[in-house]
């Protein structure tokens, strides 16, 4: 008899966890030792039952009439999203956006360590950008496999996005953070998180116009 698969955690829940962490860190600085689902609900305009379900999905258990210990809950949520240990990644596309991402120091706070970048431009290869080495694309597969890298960050143009994604998949990458302006095609076993900058800008522009 096959084992029952554990239900996947809802995407909205996963996206709310970093928000809970941000609020918790603020409360910790203020000296708040315990917190409740009601505290979160009032702060974030959510229902207490939703907060309780989200925290339960992350493995947190509160105590009746007491709530959650702030420090313990922070550790639990950090562990849930992997922020308590660094996850190595490689970046493909050392252009303007890729360079900016390589230079962002805040990723270490979220458990992300970009080990190296890869680019098709020979002039960028065998150089460093923000202290990160840049290699040619033909070195990608060997580097990923030798270093056990599971995550790839895609910051290439529309024309090269699919080819770069194929190279990441062939190298053994399990998840791709896609900043390219197209939807890439990958096997069902590969996780893709797309950051659609155009869609975000469109939403912002429409909302501004609605208020005018």
C-alpha cells in the first residue's frame, strides 16, 4: 500500500509567513514576550482563524490563553522558510538586473547565498561582480553538480530565457527564481517562482489612476 502524500501547503499561507516574521521581529524589539492570533489579526487585517491555520502549517503550536512565545515562534517560522540556514544558489544573466541582485546584501537574512553567476558574454566571464565570480555558461553544469546547488536565479533577457532555463534544468537545478520577462517551460518536477515586474507596475499604475 502506498503512503498517503502530505497535502501541499497553500501558496497564500507561504507568502504570509514572511509578513508574520517581520511583525514578530518588530514585537520582539519592543519587548513583547508572547503574542496571540488576535494580535496578528488586528495588525494585518486578517481573521484569527486564518492566522492560526497559517502558523499551524508552519509547525507552530500556541498555548490556550497564553498564545505563542515570541522567540520560539520566530525560530519556528525561520526554520519553516529555511531562513535559519543558508541555501546556495547560482545566478544566470549578469546584466543590470543580475548585477543588482548580486549586490543585494539582504539575501543572507533570508537564508540565500548566491555562490556564483554565469553569463554568455565572454567579456564578463572570469571576472567578479560584487565579489561573486562570473563564469561562462559551459561551466554551469559542472559547477552546479560539484557544489550541490538546488536553486537557480534567472535574470536574462526575453530572447535567452528559455535556453538559460534549459541549461539550469540540465545542470540539475530543482527550483528557478525567474526574473526574466517570459514564462519559461520546464518539467513538472521543477519549481518556478516568477517575479513579473511588468504586472506589478501595471497594478500600481492602475491603482494610482483610480485615485485621481
